[in-house]
C-alpha cells in the first residue's frame, strides 16, 4: 500500500507553490489534479508519472467525488506515492477533508500539504488587504454556491457584520449575494472588487459597489474572487502588481 498526499497548489502563480508541495510532486508516481492548477506546476513531475485530470468545468464534474475517492484507493494500492493536487489550499472549499476521511476509513496512509489559499493571496496581489488597522478587524471566507449548484444557505445577518467578506466561486450568484447582504443591513455603497485569474499575468480587477452588483451592472468572468469591504478603497495606495510585472493597465 502506498501513501496519498493531499496537496495545495496555491492560487495560480507557480512560484507560490510551497517547497514541501514541490518535493512531493517531484516524487509522485501518480498525480490527480484539478482544473485550476497552473499547468507549469505539472512540469515538475518526474518522467513516467501518470497525470490524471479530475477537474470541474462549467458546473459539472468530470468525475464525481466518489469516483475520485475510488481512484485514490486504487492508485494507492499499486503505487508508492499518489498526489491529489488541488488549487489553493485543499481544506478551503477543496473537499480535501472528505478525501482525508475516506482514506482514513480505508486504512490508506496519507498526509496533508497546505497551500496558499486564493481567498487571501488574490486580494493581496490586487493590493487589497483583507484586514487593516482602523478599517477592517475581521474577515470571512464564504462559498458562493451550495451543494449541487444550489444557492448557499448562509447566515446573512451575521455575515453583514463582518468587515471584509470574501466569496469563492461566487461569480454566477453575485447578484443574489449582493442583494442578500444589502437586505441584511450592509450599506449598498460598500465597495466591492472582483479579481479574475488572480496572481497570474492575466489578472484583471473590476471595482464596483454592492448596489451595482445587485442591480446586475457588473460583468465578470470566472475564476474570480468576489470581495466586499471598505478595504477595497486602500487599493489605490497599495496596488503593486502592474509595476512588478511591467503590465500596462487597460
């Protein structure tokens, strides 16, 4: 019986991969990877490593979670090192916990390798701190959709009291999300930012307000982070990525 590593690949920039994740990837006999993995990361796999795509596109899984679990079990029986490679951190809306429980029940040795979550790193690349003295002393990371594509069941009243709210996978439900926050007491003029393809050279930022989002006036494409909070106003003072990459802002 081999060992399974549940590994976070980070938010997109391949240089944000952790050293431990890199070492595990280099030793892997099999890598099961998701859609948002930067392809450059897979170049670190050794010759002969089997690469298995198990991602999700357009709201549809290529493989259901139960089948992915089965593959982990089968590969672990016949290989020394199996890597389950996930975008961001495997335990932040990545189903890493479900896979870990499955492996434990099957008696398969496993290890978790944390990754840099997009919830914090992507806003950072846009020049938006999720907390800032005098502006935001709390933040929450929230899923933008529930199980089987349904709208998430969220305590909106509690969420409205959080200074900075970061939604992952929330692009398709952005109008409902914004309206629910407004209904719960969030100021309609609260600034928001969408950050598409964060931490990559294709990163794009769209700033707006809760009111405009609720009215359907904001166009954005996934994958994107949806952040709500006064910290968005700090971006003009902090933004750094364009200078660092020599990127011309359009």
